[in-house]
C-alpha cells in the first residue's frame, strides 16, 4: 500500500482511511499515514481495524447509504485493503477457475447437465443445523 498524500509505503498498522461527510454526501476518500490525513476530513477509520473481515465488510457496505462523489476513490481503497482481508486463492475460487478452464462447473460431472435445484428435504424430516 502507498499513502495517497506523501506517496510513501504504508502498512495496515499505520494507515488511516479518511473522508468528508456532508449530510448524505461523502467525498475525498483517502488512504494515508495518520499525519497525512487531510485537515478537512470529518471521518476516519484505522486501517488496522478495517482489515478485519467484518469491519472491512461494514466499511464497504456502509457506503451504500451515502452518495459518493467519486466512487473510484472508494473502489481503490477497497481493492488496496482486500489483500489483507481475503485470500486471492480461496478454495472455492480456485476450484471454480480450474473447472472453468475446461468448461466445467465444480460438483457437476463433465458431460452431464447441472440439475436445476437440489431436492428439498422431506416435510417433517429432521435437518441438522450447522454451527
Ligand atoms: Zn503519508
């Protein structure tokens, strides 16, 4: 990661995401060192917390409630933080990409069609809930 202000390297422990909120409008998102936070910023979040999966999701989805002046600023921050939050090589994606490379879908035997929907459990059947 690189600071939006000074251009020097930035690690999650020292990063701050800041922006300006005005009613339901938000603008001027920046990913910076703490001393580089723009003076006019009214909101700030510590990157050390934003790389926790639930905090990352909360930050990203909270933006849906506001009108964002420049979505590219938020998009760049979400993508900059994501390698610290999600693994790019998670098993579901790797299996899906591997299968897609030869035109298949994981869990569907090659040469057969995917069944429309899995059979619904019988009425009154005991279903074990996951934890
Ligand atoms: Zn900086």
